[in-house]
């Protein structure tokens, strides 16, 4: 996709109207990874998760001891998962959720089990590496600042995971992606002042607040039975995060600023309006396509009359050579645009985004009355907002073409990959027709009950 001399640059020479879209889930991943690297507390949490993974992934003895401690405390535990390397952000969220998980708020959970076993390794391990690693992990896990921030980071990653899943969906379309991005940014920005409802941080702070409300000293609070160090003198209110200690609040606000800035930088053409983008370019063309989302159209007739005129004119200008090569009457598009707005406002306000354009593109007389304008709609509908499906196809190829099936014909391999990536689930597969075709495809009769010659039957 090189901007200067790569595929994008070469194709743009012959197709100046080309719109290149970098894989959106990867761009989101880069924004989150930048935040994790630049935030000191985030890096501490990542280091602890990584050290725990190393401790239990490479040592069957440590896994057995962890399970023994869990059985003694009547807790179900899972092995810590990997958080570094070529992993999607949801894997980081999963690893953090496993560490903080407990059956009910205030009860003993995996965090307490892991800490108890880590302190055991710190005092009894003969390996200097394991001993030093365990001392570092145990010290951090007993710190109030660390565990508070870990809950906060889990809430951020929960929002990011939902956004990532939306961006990876095969059904993702431009308005859906734009709405998901704006919602995620707003939710993350709100985390600097208020917890999400029923979020991990809210449940943790409620435990601290309840402990103080019962007349106990806040510094004696225990999380999953663990006495924490660095407890503040007063419990914070989950509805007002400004009551948190200054160092924690500053770290949380820095994290929010870093991730929001990263998302805005990488998705500026989807988060900004066309008027905010300076100069011509593909980014402005993408922003102009948002005018085709009828949910954002004004209700007042006079405002609706002039709505989107500049955006449609820019799209005509940008895609002019492509439209003219397909026998499109570009002069008729503005008139058809005004007719379409009035029609949709009067008859199709109850239609969804995809439902509206399905009707317009397939039903008479709409597909003929708006045939020139609908060419812009078709361009918008085929904009690739994600390349996650391509990644899934590569994974499917790895599963299908193993060392034992390395001689598969190209046509057979392609068919199997398409079935794996695009076909229905196995539970919906009806084998009767396939079995009947196989039974009747041979020149000789199939003998399903054949067990071999008498000497071959055991």
C-alpha cells in the first residue's frame, strides 16, 4: 500500500479517483499499542501479564501448583494468556479479565490465587530468574494504584474490543463504522470523569466505598482477601472519578488522551466532517459519502432542500472519469439527489440504511429514476472498510492445506477455502445430497458395508 512508490501510488497513476483503505482493525490496534507503550502504568500492567504468562506457560510444575492453590481456596482458575506478539487487542482484554475475574464482587478469585502462588515462588524458587520475576510481580499486584488502574484499563479495552469486533465484521458498512467510532471515542473520553455502568472499575470502587461506609478504616481494605499497599485515606466515588488520588487520576486522563488522540489521527476522515478536511483528496471523498446516510438528514423541508449539495458536487468531481466511463449522466445527479431526498423524507423514513439502498437499487421505478445517482451509491457500498476477511482466508488456507494434504489441486484448495470462510456453519450442513452424489458418481457401485476379504477382517 506504499504511499510514495507502492501499489497505491502505481494504481493512482492510472486511476486518480482511487480510494485506498488501510485495514481499520489494524489501525485501531496501532492506536491502542501506542497508548500501551507511552503510558507508564499501562506498561506495568502489560509487563505483569507477560511475566505471568511466561511463568505458567513454560512451567508445568507452576501450573500444577497454581491449580493446587486454587483447589485449596475453592476457586476455578485459568492459565494466564499471552498478551505480546502478533495478538489482537481483544486478547489483551481477555488476559486482563482472566486475572481480575472472581465469582462475585468481594469474593476470592484468580487474582488472589495467582498472587499467593507468586509470593510462594518468590520465597522458595531456586531459579534466580523466576524468583526475581515473582518478587516484581507480587510487589506490583499488592499496590492499590496498580490494581485500580488495571480495572480502568480493562474498561477501556472492553470498549476497544467492541469497536474492533465491529470493524472486523463482514457486514460492516461505512455508516456503521463511523457511528461505532464516534460512540467509542465518546465512551473513552467519559471514562476520565465517570465509570461505565457495571464496569470493572465501578465494581472495584464500590467495594472500597462499601468498606468505608461500614465504619472501617479505608487503609485496611482487602481485595479478594489481599491487603493492598498505598490505600488512600478516603474512598473514591465511582460516580465521580475526580475523587481518586491525584497520581491515579492523572494516569487515567493521560491514557484517555493518548488513545483518543491515536484513534482521531488514524480515523480522521471518518470522525471529521467533509468541511473540516482541508483541500481535495480521497479522505474528503470518504467523508462526503456520509451524506448518503438518511438518518442524518434534517427534518425541516427548507434545510433538506439544500442538504448535501456541496458533498454531492465533490463526489461528482472526484469520481467524474469513472462515472463517465460507465455512461453516467453526471449533469442529472444533482436533480436526482433533490428528488431522492424528498421521496425518502416522505415515504422511506422507517427504512434502515441497507434496506433503503436495497430498495432503490433493485426495485422499479427507483432503480431507473435514480440510475445516475445510484452509481455513487454503488461506489459507496463497495468501499472496503475492513480487510479482516482476507486474514481469515489466510488462516483457512493454513488449516486446509496441511503437510498431509500438500498435493491438493488449486481448484480443490480454492473450493475448500471458500467453503470454510464463506460457507454456512457445519451445524447447518445437510449431507444427504452430497452423499447421494458421491454414491452415484462412480462407474462401479459403492459398497459401504464392505469389510475386506475374510483374511483381512480381524
